[in-house]
C-alpha cells in the first residue's frame, strides 16, 4: 500500500512537475520500483529460510 501511494504521488510529480523536478521524480520512481521488488522477491525468501533455520536449530 505504501509503495503504490508513493508511486502515485511521484508519478504526478513527474508528469505535472517542472523541468527541475522531473529528473528527481524519475529517479525516485526507479528507486521505489527496485526497492519494492527487492523487498518482495529477495527479502521474503531470505526471511522464510531464516525462520526454518531457527526452527531446525531449536529442535
């Protein structure tokens, strides 16, 4: 939810903002997309593996 609202606001800045803010908002859009991808597809499997490792170590 946070990423989608942040993307929406940054996209509005990119479309309706002036020349000075366009490059910044484009960079922010790329950063939000890469960060969201990283959180979902990289950090989640790592967290699941760590939970399994702790459960195996505890048993």
